[in-house]
C-alpha cells in the first residue's frame, strides 16, 4: 500500500488533511490506470477526480483499511465504466450530426499536428478501441486490467468479488472475441 | 493473429497510453467538486426533512378530521362474545324451532 492504514482510518473519520494525503499518494497511479482503461488522455483527469469524489463519500463504507486498494480499484473501474457508457451515447449522437467526410477531414487535420511517434501511438489506441468495440464495456475493463495493467487473477477477484474460475472463462472469451475481430479486420484490409 | 500477437498488441497499447501528469488545478478542482456535491446533498437532505415533517403534519390533520366527522369511529371495538350476541338473530331461532317441530314422534308402545 502507498499509505499507512492509520492515514486511511483518519480519512474515514472525516480528516480532510488525511484525505488530501491519500489523493496525493494515489492520484498518479489512478490517472495511469484510467488512461489505459478509457484510452482518451483528454478525459483522464475528469474521470480520476470523479473516482476521488466517490472515494470521499464512500470511505465510511470501507470495511477495513487493509482492503483499501481493491476498494479504490473498484471505484476506478466503476467510474471508467460510467464514462465509457456516457461516451458511447455521446458518440452516437455526435456522429449522426457529422457526415463521414467531415469526420475523416477532422481526423486528418488533427493527425497533421502530431509527429510520427505520436501518430503511431494514436493509431494503436484507435486500433485497440475499435477492437474493444467487439466486447462489452465490462469485458473491455476486465481485459485491460488483466492484460494491460498486469493485475493478477487474485487481485481481480478482490476487485470484482467474482470467483477466479469465472474470471478466467470471461477473460478467455473476451480475448477470443478481440482476436476474431482483429483477424476479420485484417482480412478485410482495414488494418 | 496469434495469442502471442495479441499479448504484443496489449503491450503496445500500454506504451501508447501516455502517463498523465496531474494538472496544477487537480486538487482545487477536486475539492470544488466534493463541496458542490456536499451542498447538493445538504439541500436535498433539508428538502427531504421538510417534506417528511409536512407529510406527518398532514397525516395528523387528516386523522383529526376523520375522528371529528365520524363520532362512531371512537366506539370500542366489540369483543368476540359481543359479536356472537349481536349475530343471534330471530332467523336462526326460527330455524332451530323448525327442526324441533319436524322431529318424529316416539313410536307408540305396543
């Protein structure tokens, strides 16, 4: 843990200074995790703040200071999930307003401003985002936590409160769907 | 693509997601959000309390009006014995008597 259990206890007792210290200790890690979960650097800070607001209001529900990290991850996953759902709704309405030509022009104009390595990173993020469209948002988050964040099945079990075997099955199926989507896109020449 | 290729793609994705540094306004903005939500909940809580008080007062008023306009409502609820007594109507008596009148007479002695 990045903070002492006593600090968490103090924050639970509505100590603002202790809460501040917890945020300072965890914010970078949470920002990084959210960045990988949602794949949109521009919205990361907003989602991270939402996580800490939720943490502030739910600290009294925390059973013990020892389970603080899985608890914080759970809040992070929930906030990312809510964000992905909102984004999906927004994207549907926004895309319906723009013609395909306008979208392509906007994309290429943005692309010109970046250098090659940034563009390559952007391409990887876009590719991953498009592959993630083939699995549910829940599976996307689970896959990211396991394969990108590198969390163990034990840690995932604590976050999701789901048995390890069920997680393995879910992960296997999600991987298969992503693989299938990649192969289909590759065959059709889209990547 | 193979399973290994997918692992490699996940690795590239990890590298492609930048490490986001918190901006200078991260903490002030966070506390603003916390306070904004706090004030929302306190307004909501005050409204809830007032609504509960008003509902309780309305209930008492309706109860008082109900008692005032129906004086019989204050009568004591009858016991089971009282209910049986009240139900002992003339109709049931007639029925009992009719049964008695139909009873066959005793056979004549030989």
